[in-house]
């Protein structure tokens, strides 16, 4: 399969500056590796998201405050921003292109016979309706999903968040919405920012049962992730029967990431992509979108992103680790089994497949 990559150099403006763990060289480094590794692929330029598109998720006052902050009015807009997310000149415009890339990738899959597309830079899952945090100012994942629901006739969307950090912004936005099944595999929130995403957080009101948090133990290996995907993601997807799967998350579950403590290898990232592809082929005619943005070891990031693309696109690409694996290949598996049972217990009243 020839993968469709949605990318613009405009997103290289999404950079928090020297000394910050999130720098924009990640995008160019990945695209360089992608272009040198694939015999063929298709690249599409995204649009710049409009105010109206951003307002599918974000409040107008918040958008205006970010625009003002990007023009230098930082002190007047600081109540909208976490200290870990310092807005820099040009970032607001770059963020609009990231949102545009995610929407474009999903629209390509939704409206054409292309079953798989990649939005480079996406996965800014900590941003809330009126607050920027966790290096995220606009929540492209949520805008991407709501654009399909409100403008393109979608009725059921599955979001699989495999970022190492819990996607608290996306979770909060869809917490009462039964049109979106949000499944989030992330490091145990007792041990990592943002401190949310516990197994008992399952949604509210009509959305109760449609938020699924799977807190993975530190050191969780490829085998642990595969177990969680096979016993939570796959059966829920088959019962929910989404029309499209949106997966977001980059390289930060890798064992050598500098901000997290998980244990995926490059082959583990390929496996995650393969699982999404296999499930999508069974439940939604293969329609799936990958949003790639996170990761904090710049040696690991490009090949890990490529591994996700390779798995999801069914490409045979050779992957080579730059670091020695410091954990066993089944690290965290027993604890993950316990977590999966807890998740099932909390959700059995909502899903038949979890009662078995």
C-alpha cells in the first residue's frame, strides 16, 4: 500500500524554543527518514484551519486570546495557558496547520477510496476547550473527529490514543458523547503527567462507558501492549463498529524516551500499527488515520514514527534500535493483565464483549 502523508513545512513553526523538550526539528527529521525509506508515497498539503473549524471544539474567546498572545499580548492571555506551554511567535499559525493536517487526513480517508492517511504533527491531546497545556494549544484530535461528525455525516468514531501520557483534553471533550469511543493506553497516571486517566474514569451521562482508560505499568513491554490491544481495543472496536479509527500518539512509549518510563521497542510500534490496521479491516473497511506528534528522544522519534506508519500501512521496512533494551521482553505483562481485568470490571455493564 502507498501511504498518504499529510504534511506542510508550515508546522515547523510549532516550536517552544531552546531548552524546551518539544522542538520542531522532529518534523523535518521524520520526513527525511520517511522519504528515504519508502519507494513510493503520496504527500498532500493541508489547509490552515479556520476559526469556524477550531470552534468545533474551542471557545471563540480562547482562540482570540491565542491570536493576541501570538502578537505579543502574553500577559493578557496567560490565564489560558499552562506554564509548560509557552506560546512562541508563529506557533498559533503553525498549530492551525497541524489541525488542518489532521482534518485533511481524516477527510481523505472518509471521502475517497484511500483507507489510510497520516497527519504529521497531530495528537495535541492535552488542549481543552479554553486552556492550553502539555505542549498543546489546539486539540487537533477532537477537531478532526467533530469535523467528521458534524460536517461529513459520521455517526461513530473510535479514537485510540497510544501516547504515553493520558489524553486528558480529548477525554474531557468527549466524556459525555456516545458517538466517540475513546480508548486510551498510557503510563499509569500515578507516575506521569497529567495525573488523570485512571481505569475508573469511564465517561458520564450518555457517554458513560464510552471512555476507556488503560493505565499501563512503567516498563510495559511489547507483550504487555499487545495484550491490552487484544483484550480491550479489539473486542470493543468489534462491538462498537466504528466507521473510522483515529489513532494518535508518537514515540514517547519507547523504552529510551527521555520523559516517560514505558517499554515499547520499534517492533512494538510496528505491532501497534498492525493491530490498528487489522481491526480496521475487520470493522470499518480499513478506514484509519494516524496522527503523529509526540516523543522526546530525537534519536528514537523518526524511526518510531516510521514504525507506526509501517505497521498501519502494511509496509515491510527494516527497523534498527539505536539503544540496548534494558528490560525483559515481557516486562509489565502480569501487571497489565491485572489492569485489563480492572478495566473490564468497570465496563462490563456497558459492553457485552467484556463480560466473557
